């Protein structure tokens, strides 16, 4: 999956939670935040919108959505 560098502002409490959770899962804070954002998007009803008729991108979006839904179900 392609990544982009972005600048975000988080309140100190949210950042501390993210850092602790990432460490507990043995992953980077960036990776943990990416997964958390994906799970939250799915939880709140986001459905990927087709921007361009590129089948590979659609397949990738669907795979990410499915993985996020599975993560969400596993967490209860």
C-alpha cells in the first residue's frame, strides 16, 4: 500500500494512547494510527468512493475495508 507523509496535530492524551498502543502491538505509531483511522472510518459507515475506473485501486480499497472490518469484529 502506498504511503504519504502528512503533518497532523493530536492532543497530548491521544498521542500518548497511540504511542502506548503501538508499542504494545510492536508496530510504529504511524502504522497504528493508520489502522485506527481505517477502523474508525469503517465503524462510522465510510464506503470507498470510486474516483477513477482503476480496478486495481478498487480491489485494494475493498481489501483494506475488509481487513478493517475484520479488525473491528475481532476487537468486539
